[in-house]
C-alpha cells in the first residue's frame, strides 16, 4: 500500500518558503506521493452559467511547473496529478512537459487525467469543451506513443503527427496514466485505457458499489482487476481521528485499493502547521 498527501492548493500561500517546507516535510514524514489538483482559470462567481466550486479567487499552483521545482527538493516522493484536465491542454506539449519532469525526478511522475468540468478554461485555452470525451481518448494514445516511440506517426480526429518525437524520452516507458472521474463514461475509460482509477471521496457503501462496477468493466475489457490501480482519497469530513484513519485502510484494502491519500482541505485548518500536523497524525496511524 502506498500513502499520499493531497497538496492543499486553496489553503497554502504562494510563498516559496512555505511550498518548500510543505513538500520536504511530506517526504520526511514518510509519505510515498503527493497529489495536485489542476485548474488553469477560475471564473467570476456572477458569470452567467457558472456553477463550479472554485472561482477566480481560489488559488491553484500549476502542477507540472511546480513538480519540476519540487523534484529538486526531494529524493523519493512520487508526483501525481489528480487530475490534470487533459482535453484543455495541447497533447504534445503535455507529453514534453511530463517527460521532462520524469527525467528531472528520476522517474517519479504519475499522471492522473480526466475530462474536466470547467468550460471557462476550455474557452480561454481555445479547446472544444463539447468534444472533451472523444479528445481525451485520442490524447491517451498519443501520449503513450510519444513516451515510448522515438519517432511517431499518428493520424486521428484531433492529432496529426508525421515522423516526430520527443527528446529526451521519459525514464518510465511509459509514464503511468490513471483516469479520474465518477461517471459511467469515466469508469469505462479507466477500464479500457487506464493504468488505474482515481475516484472522488466516497462513503464505503458507495465505494463498494463503484468498485464492483469497475471490476465488471475491467473484465469486459479482458483485464484482471488484481492488476489495476485504485487510488482512494480520505476526506477529513468523514474521517478525523487515528481510529478513523485505520478504519479507512481496513475498509478499502479488501476492495483492492493500492494507494490511499489524505485530503486536508475544506475543514478550515487555519495554517500550514495545522495541515502538516494532520498529515503526521494520518501517516502515524496508518503506518504505525
């Protein structure tokens, strides 16, 4: 079992000293990985049609550039996007950036991707929000091709590559690609194309139902659920004390969880020290 920390995007300052203290402490505490959420833009809350949980006033450190910086501050911590809104970004550029991070970190990158919900970002980035499902399916194929083949030719609905390739190539061949999302389409995409699935925080009864559904989809694709990754998120809204954390592990381990991470956001922890203390309580409880 691997244990991770969800980087508190909205609740940590932009001071590099705070970011350095956070990531070095997470590694020192014994966590295996850190997860970053991704949003490029937030909209004004009064904007017509806007219903998202984040606005332009919510801070989001850009994951890939921050990973490159943090890789130099750490030695073994894995860096994980959960998730990167892949259809809002140019595929070849993501492939290049991810490969470079993998090189700089010595193979410590895992990419969680999904279609996203924030249409404002898609508009600003010049991407078609309505095509994001079809787009991401093709993007996954393109990413894997660029990460494993020095010279790629690809002709699809959204990508046209004629004998081109990345250099340097990533350490991992390919970089792991996990799929996020709770919809049927997302779960089927995970079963068909992903190396693992990243669900939203779920009560265990709902989680059991979703995992059973996922296993059905995996078997339909001829895949063994035992060989598939499952990264589950522990929310402080449901689990608060050491006994709760151990119960979380006991509940999800039989369902095939391979990774577990703690999200310290959204419970009004007032300072960076409070986030770090909560992470220490979690890792002490689950690792003993």
